[in-house]
C-alpha cells in the first residue's frame, strides 16, 4: 500500500478497497485464502486474508501490505485476471434504439450475425443455408425470420436490438456449453 504522511481517509479507503479486490480475486481460485468483503475497511477478515496470502507467497506474515507484499499481490492478481477471468466481450451492435440491419447491408456486423446463425444451427437445424461473406441477403433474412418466429419475436426478417440480444444470449449459451 502506498505510504505517505499525508494520506487522506478517502485515499486509505481506496487503497484498502484495491487490496480487498486483489485478495478476493485470488481467494476465489485458492481456498487457502479466506474471503474478505470489498468494503474499504481494513478489518480482521481482510487481515486474515492478507496473512494467508503472505504465508502462501512465502512473504513475511505481518498482516500489513508493505511494498513487497503489495507488488507480489498485484502481480498475482494480474496473472489471475489474465488466466482465470473470461475474455472481454464485444458489443458490435449499435447503441441506437431504432437501428436494425437492413437487407442489402454489407458490414462486419453481418459477418458476425452469419457466424452466430451458423452456430445456432446446432440447435435450430431449420435455419437453412447461410451465405459466406458480409452481405445481408435474402437467405440471411429468411433465417432471421425463422429464428424470430421460433422465439416469439415478430417475424420481420430484420435484425433489431431485441432480435440481436436474443440471438446473442442463445449463441453465448451454446458456446459455453461446448467449451
């Protein structure tokens, strides 16, 4: 934890919150580290979690976050984030309430839609053949219309936000089940 003679209570609380966040991430994957709530208060449960981390990491068990402990903890937190957390998701669909993908559009968004629809054919084998490429053609529109009707969405064949979100949720479920 940063040390200074003029640390405000807000800075101290922010540093403790960071410490607890790091410890909580590591505790989630290592049962030897007790859970400590992230509340910005350095209490007994935070001290116990920190001591457990210090012992596991072969650091002096002081229950204090000196610079050696802080650097080790932060490094382990970053490694844990990189290896244990899910990758960041993307949100390619525009954040405009009235937007929809029209027939004839050529874009990377349509390419992503084609990929999702191909994956969804594992569950919905009646979606038909989909084109390669990035054009929203009549085959794409037909597959979308079939998918919409199967999911209680008005079968316009156009991909609006509701259709996109429904496709994305089911796509994510299939991908997670097949990992």
